C-alpha cells in the first residue's frame, strides 16, 4: 500500500507542478494522500544481484528516456522538499505533522541525573550494530559508562561463527571486565537470501548443530543467546511461509540454553501500533511515515497476539530455560497482561530497553508493576545511546519529575508525548540496576564486584588527596 501511495503521490505532485498550482495546495493534497512518500521517502526494495550486462547496471547508458525520467523524478522530489519547508504552520499556513515542534509552557521541578544512584548493568546493547566496530567510539562509551556507574554492558551482537569471534576481540581485547556477550543464531548460513530452502535453519539437524555451537561458545565465555524479531517476522520455511516462533525444530536450542545455564533474550513482535493500519488513528503515524517498512499490518504477517502467544508456548515448554522478554516482553502497552505472564511463567524475566516512552506515560501503573515484579526486572537501554538519553533512564526510574522528553531526538522517535518519572524505592532500584542481572547472567556477578572494588579504591585514593 505504501508503494502504491508513493507512486500516486509522485503523479499528483507532478500534475500540480504542470498546472502551476501553489505549493500550499500541493502540500494539502499530500496530507490527504497519506504517510511518508511526500517527504522524499522511498519504499524499501530488495536489491537484486548486479547484472553481468553493463547496460543493465546503468540503464540510462543506452536509454535516454530513463535519464529524462530521473531528472523529472529529482525535480518532483525537490518540489516535495519545498512543500515540506513551506507547510510550517506560520502566517496561517497548514502544518505538516513532521514539522510540529511544540514547546511546553509548563514550569515544573526538574531533577536532572548525571549518574545512576546505584551500580547498573545494561543487559540490552548492540555494540557491533551501533558502533560499527569503531575503537574510538568504544573508548568514548566506556568513559560514559564510568561517569554513569554502568559497571557492565551485555552486547547482543555475537552471531555464531566469525562475527562472534570478531566481536569478542573487539570488546574483550581491552575491556573484558566491562562486557559480557550474547550469541546469535545464524539462521541463513551460506544459503542464498532469496532461496529459503537453502538456508541453514531449513536443513535437517539444524537445532542440534546450533546447540553444539552454543556449548562451544559458552566454553569461550559467552553469557547468553539473543533472538531477534526476524524470527517470526522475516525468516521463512522452504515453501516461503514464515517460520513460526514455536516451531518444534528449534526446541533443541532452547533446551540446550537451559542445560548450559545461559538465558535467552528474545525479541518477538514489535509495538502494537506497528500492527495497525498507517492511518490517522495510528498514534505512531509520524514514526511509521518515516519507516513504512516497520509496519507489519496486513495479510503477509501473523497478528501480534499470535506471535506473542507462540513465544509464550516456547517459554512454557522449557521451564528449565530462563527467558528474558526484550522490551517489556514487547507488550508495554498492556502491563496487566505482562503481569499475568510473569505470574504464569516463573522462568520469564523482562527489561525496559527502548520502552520508557511507553512506561512513562502510565507512571502509576508502571511503578506498581515494576515494584510488584522487582525480582524479575532487569535494566536495559537498547544502546549504546548518547549520554543525554542514558541519563533520561536515571531520571525516569529515580525521580517524580513530570512531563519531560524521553529522547534527545527531534521529533521524538516513538510518539508525540512526554513521560513522567516513577521514583522506585531503593530496594527495587538495586534489583533493577544490578542485583537481578548478577543472579541471572553468567559473568556479570564477578564483573560488578570488580567494578565496585575499583570504585572504592579510587574513592579512598581521592579522599587521601584532599587537604
């Protein structure tokens, strides 16, 4: 549907230009047409292998019409940008949602935090995917960890095979005492991307082979397994259908994690709005207008409830394996339901990475929920993020501040609203920040104790230097 709207919008803008209709009218039409395409955004396309024929790689080389079309398309896109800049709400003009920049007139108490109150363990980070193996960026973030009392981060980017080995070298050559690593399953292996029948996960014995790989990885110090949301939403069976999250072919993997004593952090489904139509009722319209490929609405995908129920069946089938439901079990919009899951599955844990935007707009419910289940809550951010966003987590969990931004980004990335702090009691904060992670994740306890010892030594040395 997004592609159809994009095509239609380009035609509309082109026609408006040809009839010399004003930019204001063009923008108004664009608002009525639908999300994303007006603003120069392209639909996601699957790249095909490069053709052997040079003319196929550069169609314009032998086809002037293609070159003319490209020029026209560029002109249309430039016109769309002009329209976007014009519709800024000033002087009686219309306002595009993406240009909306409200400045709050509230004047309330602010308690900005520069560090966690207690030592913290961030169980949800992506140092390969976000830092792209930059040594300088890694050094900078370790300094941020020091300033904010983050003793340990769990990086979830260790795909089994060469990438895992490279990630171990990247993080552990200089900072082994600050990082634990979770492995990832290599579902595709050497298979062709467009031929699921050739993927590793569709070959006989895949579950057992992966279990053996995990056993070897644990011997090398790996602390857990991360399962990404593509499991259930992208990975496919040989016939092209989506692999079900509770497919029994993969039971040996979950069983092995229990036997090896490592937790499985599993990201299933996505925010509720991503499974709804991208229309005027969708509270994440602005976000989805920028990322239409994040939408899982329609016949090509399972429903969100089907995905979550399939994940829960896996958790129920493997009571000796500990599962961490990433992003508040990806159901932060309904904490009552998550509470029921925690009551039903004693081997389920949760963490709040990239979900304080949801928790913070229901502060009373969130506080009650987090205190009730404080023995099963871990701390996570989905970082590494800029320091301003990291410190927003401390402000959210440790203060009663009202109506503050959950992100440093403009516009806010996960909904046009602000959040309120929940000021957890110290006992709950300690469990959230580090005590639960020390109980659950191999390798965390000794690293936290080392960090605390170093901090105490540094503090005593500083005291001795004071006159």
